[in-house]
């Protein structure tokens, strides 16, 4: 067995489960630590592990994900003709005790696992990198060689993606998670902001208002501020150029759903957008992937 089991069961309650999560890095933390998640940053993960961020509020997406997990599992079993078993304990890497995994299901115990997702934001061709990193984190913890990703796309699709273990990615995760845990969490050193939306929102929450004081900044900030002012003059023209190129590609695609250049694949698919207060409407999602 390539993992250990933490003596904890989900039936003991959410509060105890959250306390166990603070003792290590879980799959949902990895994308943030790697700088690949829009939902978190190294700073937010650090504060969570130190118990300084407060309990994350349960939202509708989280509730639906939990409630529909059994349905996604059943769809996976029907589609793939495979049986699964539930793991109700948090798992721990056999050598690195800060690497934790709360997997959704075993497919073949010790060899294959299942990760369930519900979404309205991506399809089989645009699975976010942080989701695949999460799957690799669980394979790193358990020693599994395959992670099946079963995804329910609300009212549109259901698909299964087979993600095979890549040792290079597993070693990368071990490296960045060890660095984060040993050099930041254990040493009580707060990571620097990374420029992400998550970090910006977190800083707003940490320091919501001014106190009227004036402080002296270190001289090193002169160089940072000069660079900030320089970037300010560059970013807006670049954003306009970026948007212009996107518009030119869309005009070339017209009604086509997909374009290919040999080097890039461009998707411009129609999707259904729903809102509580307005009628159902259609929109097209634009994305480019390098071959």
C-alpha cells in the first residue's frame, strides 16, 4: 500500500474534517499553490492552513457538487462498465505526511481512482489545468496509476476523461508542496501576493479600511513603484491589441465552431446561459489551445 489512512471518518462532522485538512495540503489546494487556480493563491492557502482565514462559506456550487456526487458516480459506472467503492477516510502520502487526499471513489483499489465534478463552465476539450493537477495530487498520494475524471456539465453533457499518471508531474507536485509546507507553513512565513484575483480579494478582506496613519516604506519600493507606473502605461495598449486580435479571429470564424492553424486549435462554441431574472440566452465561449 502506497498510502496511510488518517483515523478520521466523514461521519465525525465537517468541523473535525476541516481541522484535519489544516494539517496538510489537499487536492483542492494544489492549483492555488501552483498559481493555476482562479479560486485561490499561495497566500489564501497559507492563511487557511494557519487557521487565519475563517471557514469557507458553503455556496450553491459546493452544495450541488456534494448532492450530485452519487449521480455522477452512477453515470460513470454505467458509461464505463466499472464498479467503484467509497473511501470515507482521508489518505496520507506514506512518506510525506503533509500530502493529504480525500478521494471521491476507488475504481480499482490501489490502482485507479475517480474524481467527480459538476460544472457549467468547461467541456472535454477545456478541462482547467488545476483540475488535472488535483487528479495528479491524488495519484501522488495514493500511488494510483490512473485517475478517471467524471464531469457533469449541467443540462449539456457528461464525459469521462482518463488521466494517466505522469511521474514528471507527480515529482513537480512533491517539489512545490514540500517547498510550500516546509518554507512557509512550518516557518510561519506568509507567501508574497502573486498578482491573482484571489490575492487581491484577500488583501481587501484583511485590510478593509485605513487608519489615518502615514508610514515610511523601505527604499526598495522606489524601484517597485517605478515599475508599477511603467507597467500602467504598457498594459492598456496591450489589452487593446489582445482584444483586437481576438475580434479579428472571431470575424474570420463567423458561424464556425472550430478553427485550426496547424499550431493552434480555436474553439468558438455556443453555450446556453441561464439567469434567474432573465430569459435563457445563448453566448459563445472563445478559447485557444496550442497543439
